[in-house]
C-alpha cells in the first residue's frame, strides 16, 4: 500500500478562503516536505520538517504555514488563499537521502 | 541563486533507441536524485547518487561533483519510459536533505 498519502486529492476554493492540505507517511521517516509544482518551474520547496514539532522554511514559503503534529503527519495551511497559489502540491518523506512522494493535491483558487 | 539546469527540455525517441539527459549545477553539490513523473502525475525516485555511477535495468546515472553535472542514460527506450524526468540537487550551500529541482525533461517514446 502507498506509504505517502495526501488528502484531499483535488480542492477548489475561493480567494481569501482557508485551506488545509494533509499528508501522512507510514515509512517511519524523519523528514517530510511540501512542494508545489508549476509549469516551467519544476518542484519548489515550501516548508519541510525533520520531526514532530519542527518546521524549516523552504524556498517559496510566503503565504503558507505548516505544522508537523506527529512523525507521520504534516499539514500545509493556506489561511488567505490567492489565485497565485493555484498549483499541484506534493508531499514527500525521507529518512536520510532518497525522497518518496505522495500522489499530489491539485488546488484551484478562484 | 543556486540553480539546476536540465537539458534537453523535451526529447522524442523511437522505441529501442538510446539517449542521455543532463543536469548542470551552478554550485558544489553533495548529491543528486533523479525522478520520473508519469502521465498520472506520480513521482518515482529512480536514483540517489553522492558520487560515481548507478545502474538499474536500462537506466544508468552518473554524478561528477567536481565538474558539476549529472547524467541519466536511457538504453533501449520503451513506451513506458515516457514521462517527465527531473533531477534534484542537494547543494553544499543548502541545508541537509534540501533539494533544488531542475525544470524537467519531457520524454516521449514513440513506436
């Protein structure tokens, strides 16, 4: 079964809306990551964490908060969603090196 | 800032032929990972390299940290190899385990 799962898989919200994306991993990995993927940019790191309660800032953190509640669960929060945050969001986990990705969440902000 | 430059941006191969994808790094890199994204959007980890070469079936990857590049060779291409290939670098100047991705190479394998 899938070791990194994401929910929801698709989400539509309006400008100014509040959105939470969820990620769970059953790999017993320490590191978890949130990326966004946009055409022409590849994947860009938003936030990451190396354990419960820890949060590190990535390369494109503006407009996003994240929280790592347990080793398994990592959440991405958009408190005032904007159309520029329309994107495909991926969660990943790693122990030391190789990163393993979830299936992605497509978010549309109208 | 630190960049990862992938080439070519797009590639079309006939079944049974071979080719190579390349990533150039603008700064010293600890390690590189290669991923394939399929038509459903799923990202699969193909290789992790801190040095040298690795091979898995028809795929072979090399990483030259001194010359700041990595390659992914695809031998005897099959239809299921189609997808977008990304390299991602763990820069020496960055945090441990933090990856910087290239923009990807879109590969189409044709009958």
